[in-house]
C-alpha cells in the first residue's frame, strides 16, 4: 500500500484534489515532522510499504524507519518560481530557510528575477528558529521556506511565503511510488519463489560468498548435514562443513560433479559449482542428496515409466484342481513364494507353468513390483539379447537412437519369467548367468553397469540335463536356475480335475458366445478318457471349438468325438503316453513297434502323420523298416 503524508492542510487539500481521479488507491494523511513520524508509524502498522512526504518530514521518517521506502515529494521549478515571485513583492532581500532538497537550483533565480537571495539551509526542525533569526539580522526583508519555517517567521512577526507543492510534483511522486511498488512486488514474487524452491527442495543447497561464509542453507541441507540453519548461516564453510570442501571451488573456479562423500553420517551425491558474476567468481553453491533416496526414486521411476503393463494377474486361488497331484504342487509353490531364490518350473506343454509363475510372484514380497515375462523361443537370438539386456542408441543397425531399457532393468525389484528357457541361445545363457551372479546388467553398446534386483522364474517342457549332455544348455546356468524345482503334473495324471476344467472353460466361453450350454451325461466321461497330450491348453481349444459348433443346449459325447476327430493334429486317444521330455526315444520306440510305418506310429503316439514327420525332421530321425 502507498500513503501520502502531507505536512500541512493546504498540501493535504491539493493532494486530495490531484490524486482523487488518477490514483484513488493512495491513502492521504496529514502530519508534520515528529507528528508525521508518529502518523507514519500508524500507516506502516496498517500495511503501508511506501510513504510520500516532503522536506523535513520525509527525512525524519527515513531516519525513524530505515526499512520503509520514502519517496520525497519534489518541489518543481514552477513551485520555486511561484514562491520567489510572491516574496519579492514583500521585499527585495529574501532569506531562504529550508531543507536543501526543497530549494535545489534556486541559485539561478536572482539574476533572472532581479532579487537578492540568501540561503540558510537546515538539517532538522530544531535549527529553523536560529536560521530565521540569523536571516533577519543579515537584513532579510522576507523569509521563504517550508511549514516549520513559516511557523517560526510568524512567531517573530517576519513576512514569509510558504513554498507550496503543486499538482505536478504530487503526480510525479505518485507515479514514482507506483513504479517502485510494482518493482518491489515483482522482487517479492521472485524472492518468495526462490525461497519456496529452496525450502521445499528435496536436494540440499548450500551457498557461500567470496569470503567463504555460508549465505544460503536450505532445510534439506540442514537435515542432511545434521546442523541447524542458525548454526550454519554466516559461518565459514570450512569450519561448519569441512567435508564438503566447497571452498576449493572458490580457489579453482572448476565445477566438481557427481562426487560421493560422507556427510552427517550418510553417503551423499554432491555437485559443486562456482558462481560467476561478470566473469569473476562471486561464490560457490553445492547441491546434494542422500544416495539412499536416489536409489528409492530410481526404483519408483523404473516402476512408473518402464513397468507399465508388466503385472501378474493370476493368484493361487485361480488354479483349478482338487487332485492330490495339483494340490501338492500348489502347496510347494506357496512355500517357494516366500523365499527369494530362483525357481525352475518343469512340465509338459500346456500344464499352466506361467499361471504358477504369476501366482508365485503375487504371493511373494515382490508382488507390488513388476512381473515381466518373455518367451525365449519366440525371438531370434540377437533380438532376445537386446530385449533382455537393453541397448544404447546406435548399438546396432536399426536400433532406437534413444536406446532402450532391457527387461532385466524393467523387472528391477520384481520377477522375470523366462518361458521355454531351453530354447535360449547358448551365448546369451552365459550373459544371463553373469547377471544372476553379479546382480548387475550392462546394455549392449554401453560400458556402464546398472544394479538390478530380479528374481528369476524359468520354465521348460524339455529335459535340461539331456540338453547339458548335448552341450545345448549350460550346466552352471542350470544349477543357478534349479535352486527350487517345481514339476507340474500333466492333465492325464489328474483326471479328476478334467470335469472342473471343462465346466469352468464352458462357463467362460458361453459368456462370450452369449449362449447357455451344459454338458450331457456322458460328455464329461468322454473328456476324462482322453490322454490330452496338449494338457489344459488342448482342453481349452476343444471347449472353444465345441461351443462354436454345438447347435443344441447340451453337449453330447458324440459331438466331442467328432470334434476330436476333426482335430488332425490331436486325435481323440493316445495308445502310448507322449513324453516331451524324451521325444527322440519315444518316437524311435514307436517306429520300431510299427516297423517304420509313419501312419501307424503317429496313431500309436496320438499325433497326426504331419506332426510326426516334422518332429522326426527336427530330431534327425528316419523311418526304419523291418
């Protein structure tokens, strides 16, 4: 707020008239010298930040309130001319008794107006009477000055003329006050912003001047250093925080970034930078943060940015089955969940290995963190490597210029599920082993290592020991993965669970088809009799196909048989138990029994002839006739 403090009633009235239209927000009061100082105190208490006054009153307010801004009401050349012109009509010798600021430039008027002027400057109101009397002794015929001078001249019956302030000076002072107020407000906003940033910054900030004295110490710096702000501000930095060595930056002018030092009993990451003004070092500033906090934020950032969508949706309660075999597997998996060791899940294709992997993750302390899954057989070796370990920009042709985080980084704090681990390239296996052992990962094309905390859950439908003998799988990686072993039973070994699965799958699929179906009396029995080499996945496919082709409200055993016959790759029965863990030996025995006849061997194994032919080609087998 801005206030105008007039020294007398005449200036008060002029100010009222002048400011009413253009500056109605300026408060106008009256008070001379000591009375003006008292009135100024009241205005300041009411919120006034700038006071307009003149002469001795302005000076007295400045002396009494050094922190307040006082804009002195200017006395213009027109005001002086008017006053001298009135005074010369009362006498040719004029005594000027006033504060120097009120009559600046009056020396040029005697020759212009043909008068004799004698100046008697005063410093305060108490000098006014002595100077007036001296002017009379020196032959002054008329006295000019401010209000206090006029009161003294009147007391001694001397002619006098008051130097009045016109509207021009009052408007000039008002505009100057408004400019100062706007600048002061902008500075307050900037200062408040700066202070808020410092006070609420999570980083500690300490700044020193050229004399090595602490001039800034925000609350975070106080907390991290263990020293109160009052104990730090104004003190030499090498005395209060010697470990910071901030004074060294003053001496060298060189910034020191990324230093890890011990401060207040904690490890902190510190950056120190010189403050340059006009090319010269004016001080130095240090910003620092506790390394433990940085690690927490890093984990939160990884979860927020990278781990979107990498969640485990299955729980142990979602696993269907009441048979002793599956209940034993669930019980063992629950025990595995509370540990942090690697888990190797084995079992035939379609038994639900990923369902168990997700359930283990969700029952573990890592449940809130990412669950990242990748099928090692689905990607070529080079792409799998870049997906697992990530890469820097330009690491290889076609790489994203910005680089990419690997799945090991994304899974930080959580679990990484490696499905079909047996299909992983032999070279990548060694890199994965190093990550598991050292808990650090290095992106392709980078020379920096990043710490990772990941639990590995791997799955396979192959016999890894056989692959080790064939030098297709690393023995050291096998023993790293095979800390906890979970073997899931095939569906044919838990036949009592087949009706449960069938009812659940029918309920799920009939909702999508918007039809209500139920199993016929002998339909479920027909499903139970099947060998299910594809396990739950095969059963799911059959149920979906049944829902699609069924034209009536119930599902018959005849319909099931027809659907199974139509499934060329998966006939309805299997005369021999299919063992994906030893395909080579199983196929060889079937060919021996059928004297090399592919159709007969396929029927014996429960697969189509085309499927058998593909497997024989993959395994390098040829039919042997007898």
